C-alpha cells in the first residue's frame, strides 16, 4: 500500500488528515475513517496511562518514564522552585524508521 501525502497543506499531520487519507486511498467512508483513527490513538493513550509501553513495529516505541523531583529555578527571578515528580512519554524511533529518515536526508542533500 502506498499512501500519498502531497495533498497535505500544513507541516503537521493531523488526525483529520489521516482520516481523509483513509477515506481517499483505502475506501472507508469518512465516519469509519474518523472512528478508526480515534480508536487507534485512544488505545495508545489508554496503554500509556496504564503505564504500559506501546511498540509499533517498524515505527518505534512509546514509553512512560517517571522523572524524579528536582530543584529548579525561575529564569526571570532566579528564585529556586521545586519541580515535582512526574510521568512523561518518550518516543524512540525504530531502526527501520531511522534508516528511512537518513535515506531521505542523504537523497535531499545530493
């Protein structure tokens, strides 16, 4: 399957644009396309909230990382402010995705 992204006008790829691509290139109706995209991202969010890693083969891994509390500083006033412990999402691209990106850089720089 070859998806074409030439019709994308903004530098960011939105859920609405993904749904439109499913509609145009796979033949799902617009409602089914939107529901499928929403379900996909809802499932990823649910797994991350539950503390589980999400691995998308050939794309990369989303992981939850717990950051410890640490001292911080207000850059405007210089006042010391404690930064609370928190959970953050990290993304690590797969080797396959990294190779594709590097291939594009090599081709465009020639």
